[in-house]
C-alpha cells in the first residue's frame, strides 16, 4: 500500500521540510513510511493560507457551506476501506474498529452540515417596543486542531466539522505516531476553497508552535493532562480561545439489581469498554466497582469472556484485540499491572504477548485485590487492563467514582430507575452511560469535568466552542432617551 506523506497547505501538497517522522506498524514493528514534519516557515504558510481562506469561508452563507460539508461526508464514505486500512496499519487496531471510525467521521460531518444551515444565533426580547435585539454567533477565525493517535480521524472530525460549520478555517496536526491517515484526507477536502483546511505533520514542538502562534485564534486539543495544561497556558498568555479534552480514569459501576442475565451482559459490556482499541480510549473503563453480592459472579463472567477474546493480527477479521500503538505505551500499561501485583493484587488473566514474536501485543488483563492507592487505580492506564473492586453500597461506589481528579465518563449497570437517576445526578463526569457503555451521539456534548478538560465537543455546545457571541441591539426610532443627561 502506498501512503501519502505530503502535507496540505493552501490547497497544495508539499513535502515537510522539517525532521522526518518514522511511522511504525505496531503489529510488525516495521517502519512503513517516513513523513517530513512542517518547518517553522511552512507552519506560517499554513496559518496564512487559513487566514486568507477564512475571509471567503466565514462570509459564505451557511446554506452554501452545507453541501460542501456533506461532500466531505460522502468522500469519507467513498474512501472508507482505504482509510480504515491505513489507520489499522499505523495504530494496530482491528480493521472492524477502524472502519467504524470512518463512518463515525462521516456521520459527524453530516450532522454539522445540517447544523451549519440553521444555526447562527437567536432573537432575544428587546428592552422597549421600538427595539430589536439578536445574538449573532460568529467564527473565531483560524482554529488549530491538535489530535492524538488513538482515534486520529474521529477526534479530528469532532473538532474540524463544527469549526468549519461555524465558519472557521483550520490548521490540523495529527500525532507523530499516526500522521498517515490524516494526510490521506487531503482529497476529501478537495472541494473546499483552498486553504480552508491545512494538514501539517510534526511532533510536540509543532503542537507548541500552533498553540503559541499569533495567527491561530482558537486551539482545540485532545491528549494528556500535562500537554493540555501547556496548551492552555500558551493560549491564555495571548488570550486565544481553547478547548481541551485531556483524558480520564473512568469508573464502571455494577449494581446488585441487574440479575443473572444482567451480569453476563454487564461483563461483556465491561470488557468491551475496557479493551476497545486495546484500552487506548480516553473513555476506557479503568476502574470497576461491583456490589459485593454479585461480585464473584461478575468477576467469573468477566474473566471467562476475556479469555474468549482473540488477540492477534489486526487485519484478520476474527481479531478482537490488536497490539498497542507502541512499545512505550505497552510498557506503561504493563508497569502499572506489575506494580499492582507486587503490592498484593492478583492477576486473573492476561499480561502476556499472545504468543506473538513481533508487535506490541498485551493480552487483556483482569485484576482483583488492587490497592486503592496504586497507580492502576489512580492514574490513567490507557491499556487493556480491568481492575475489579467490590463495594458494599451505592454510596461507596459513587464516592469512589468521584474520588479522582478526572471526570470524563462513567458507566453504570442497573435496572432500578431510582439508582439510575441518582447516578446521573451525583457522578461527576461529562458523559454518564447507563446500561450502554461508550455510545457517543453527535448531537450530545462530549468533554470532561475537573482535570479531564475544558469545554465540549459535539452538539450545539461543540459548535459554540468555535464561535463568538455578539449582541446586536437596534432601535427603530432615533430619539433622545429619558435616562440621558442632564439628570437634574
């Protein structure tokens, strides 16, 4: 398979003039391509191209932007097979999951194409009968999109689709680990005015340059807490707008009322929520709190289901879990597991390399008896690891769920309406899934409480992240007002 290694700047494909980025296939540990990163001058060119294009794009009526954004959705679906194969090659994720990601990207553009046609503000009540007042939502200008490696296209589209729908242009940087699928999108944006979308490659220094660039009006970032804070500080120092999604340590609560059939379903749902994309999901379930009276049965069902999962070649259609993205990521996850075991935890299943001679494979792990203060229970793992803890009550489960400085997502399994309502009110997380783990909705906001982020993606909230509100007050009569001078 040939890979696109050129960047898109101002509607033209150009080779990066900066350091080369070697792209590894995590299933084989082979370098499949080398991508040149953007030089400082090329980043300036991309920002300038976006600024020039923003004049036309921002002035374009929403009804005219709609078919262009729908065209992006159509182009994504037409190239779904190719894009999925590229993502699987550079991430190591099963091909089925990569194909799903492309469809989710297309659906996101479909949604915001419709929103672009109808969403520009609102009429508000005037102060007097002769007046007319409106709130107009206007684009920021140029948006910098800094995207991680775990969902390189989806997390780009969650930023790019609403940014474009709001009338912004963009400069987008994928992770240095997964630039190929993003650069392959150049043709998808071919019908947009040149410079509307610019794709540049680079590592951390390129992301920092975007965050600090005076020509970037807003930065949308997904990644670690540490890097997100740096992005936030850089933007705050120049009063640029910022939207941050910075990961989590999501809890998964299983209640006593679910019954035997519910235990089996919750075990399978929990395994999917913990091991999807080899656990490399910002909303992965990483802490399981199970009521004592169903704990043993739940652990048994979870372990049995985990043992049935097929770990192997991500291009094989029967594979459930592929390799992790890099040796570094595998090492971090395994180190947490090993430290927990040394501290007294029991590893019930997993931890090996699935008998693979090459590749960053880590068999899904299930642990019990994990100390509460261990890194495995307090720090983001980002790997296929599920620690399961018994709790005596819903009070205890909610307390533990809220105990960390993360608040991205949370999952609850219950048949009781009162329990469900209590959890959705009391659990401090940006998304609360009840009986259906990790299901996103383009019309619903996505983001986190506490250290999990600032702002939201998706929904009208995600659109507002890329818009400024302007109050327009108009009086139809020119006259002296009673409340003007002189007061006497």
